[in-house]
C-alpha cells in the first residue's frame, strides 16, 4: 500500500538528483522563469544561497508541484545545496495554492521607499540589466544600502515628487555625477533643491508663484540645465524609461569654474546600443563601501 502520509525534511540536493526530480515535472503549465533561474544560479555560484521555509514539493502522485526553477538552477549551475526543504505527499490540488499571493518587493524586504529604489534602479536600466538584476535583493541590497541608495534617499527627502523636472532620470543623473566626482555632493543637492522650487502642479502652474523668485532661481542654474528643464516640460526629454529605451540623459560633466563656464558643460547620453560593456563595469566604478 502506498504511503500517503505528509512528510517534510531538509535534504541535500545534487545536480544529478535535481535532474531526476525535474522528470516528475509533468503537470505544470507554468513555464520556467529564465530570469528567476539566472538569479538563483548567481546565488548558488556566489555562495549566497540561504535555507528558507520555501522549498520543493511533490504531491501524492509523485508529481513535482513546486521548485522547478530552483531545481533547474541547481542542474545548470552544477552546485549541490544542503538543507533544502522538501515536502512529499502534498494534496494533488495543493499546486493551486502555491505562489498565488502577492510577491514581496524590495520595499517589503528593505523598508526603503519605492521611489528611492526606482532612482537606484535607473543606472541598471541604462545598462540593459534591469529585468535580471534590479529585482534581486541579494544583488541590489549593497547598492540600496550604499552610497547610491543614500544619495537617492537624500534627494527623496528634499522632494518626494518624481514628476516633471524632478523625475527619476534627473535624480539618477545627479547621483551618478556626484559618485563619479563630476560635481560635489553639495553642488548636486543644491541643484536639486533649485529644481524642486521650479516644479509645476497637475494643472501646469508653478508651485512657486513669485515670478521674481523663479527668475532668480533660474538665473542661478547653468544654461544647459535650463534647456533640459524646457525639454522635460515639453515632454520630449530622453529620460530613460520602458517607453524611451533608446536614450537616457545623465548630468555628468561639471566645470568647477565660474557659472559663466556652466556647471553642466555636457550631458552624457546613454543609448541601449552604446551602453557600458557590462554591468561589471558599473560595479567596478560604483561599488558601495
């Protein structure tokens, strides 16, 4: 008589065993997520795999009902893992209850506001690695807790409105300019405060009602930045997002001379076809300390 008693245990899973178990993945209409498998492989090969309450499950018919992505990652990485939770003899209909809830996002894991996280993600979008890295907590946490995240948080504390001239592209550009040594932190925060004062509301009206004060602020900004503001307000600036992936502006080059030389002497335009050669290049330049 077949034993149908529910059983759970922590086991060592070798690539060979994972390959055998995947042969029982016969009634799963959910496709393997290549992005998720890639992230799992990075954790395995990077020795940051961690035991959790999530695991691998088989129903009373011996069919794999949970764990196809992690088993695939084990096979493809060639890495053996220990202390992996495995459940046997789950109800056949248990598959309808697995992975149906809301997935935890980076805000849930870190407590960092979503707008701050988005600012940190922008450079990775420009590198074309957005889907495979920017939702991976293991990869992103050092950046969120490092200088990149701290600067993004400071900009958010100054102004939480990410529309118009204080959008995520502008924020990321200033952050990268500061980290790249093109401008000082004081210069970057000062520029952003001025931009925040020139914002408009949903009706297109300036929040700063005084014309003379607006002109004073504008007179303190470099000509190139003022030109950028005009383009943002016209909706034609190539700020990077999913719809304008062909180009994205970073405010990078800054002169330390008088304002007549213009602080922002030249914007650096990043195109998806001319982006940095790899994510590792960004990591080398801006690895958090």
